[in-house]
């Protein structure tokens, strides 16, 4: 694999540090061998280790803080300011919080970065959780039980609010790219290597297919975290991403 393509592929892979202790996160990061360009700190690890988890991950890669802020605009703005001070490179909010909340998050990221001299984190909006099926949407009272329709609504909100990107399953990546063009980065969880079970994800696909469909960053947890050799598993994904990039440019 040409070095430039390999680096491009690594920059499109985020490994979720979904482990129950900071020491296990440190061990996993070491075993990953600096393969992924991003490390994701989610609710589990942040709840256990707090900002120490961010600092640990930042020593090896860019940090994606995935706490999915969803509250009144002022509260979300304060949370984004705190995350920016910890120098994360990307963070999540829920698009369903509404356009005013999304704008508050965007503005807070910019203003906080300017005040502190930190890099402004990318603010990306979660559309529909990858664990939700059409039946789940109906159960929680969404006006349509078509996942694609709900994702499209959330994409429009993110565009209106001036966010950097959205989080959507690999199955909606092509839809988002067609609707948003290059206006939004597409962050895609729920990616599964061939032969790996779906677990609690309802809408999954492989890495190459997700990249070919338009995804910019793939977030992978259990298939790497639970692997006997996490670095090898991550390198396999980098190869699949490179394959997807080649198909996309063909």
C-alpha cells in the first residue's frame, strides 16, 4: 500500500476505547501501535476516568469525545466549552436537540477555542443511533418509521446550524452525501468486519463499503477491542478503508 494512501486510510479510522478502566485503555492504546489516526473516548471510559482519559488518548492520536450532548442550549454550550478546554478534536451532540442547541454548540466551540488558544473541535450531530430499527422509531413516536427520512431531517438541521458533520450508520452514508454534498463530514459507527456479528447494532456494513458510500471517518469498537491482537485487527480495517477509497476514486 502506498504510504500516502495508508496514512489517508489511518486518518479515517477511530478506535473506540470502550473499556472499563484507564489502565485497560492505556494497554489497548499501546497494543494498537499508533495504527488509528483517532481514538474515541465515550461515556463508559469518561465516566470512569474523566479528563484523564482524554489526556491519555491525546498522547497517541486525535481524540473524538463521544458524549452525545443533548440538553438546553446554555447547558450544551457550557459542556462544549469544557470539552474544548481539554483539547479534543471532535465531539458529538444530538441533532434531535434542535437547531438552537446545535448553534449554541457550534458557537461555543469557536468562542472557547479562541479564548483558550486551543484547536476548535469539530462538532458533529448524531442523527439516528445505529441500534435503532424502524420499529424502534415508531415506538418512540417519530413521525415516520423510515430511518432514512429521519436521518434526512437531522442532516438538514445540522446543515442549517452550520455544524461540521453528522453521525450516521453506513447504510445512510450515500443518502447523507447526496443530500449534504461536501458540506458535512460523515462519521460512521456500526462498521463490522466480515464474519463479525452485528451485536446490538441494527444497521451495519463493512469498512470498504462504508467508505465507498461516502463515509469520512469510521468508528470501530468491539471488533478491535476484543481482538486477540488489536493492532492486527486495526491494520485489517485500514486495508479495507484503503480499498474503499480506491473504489470511490475509480
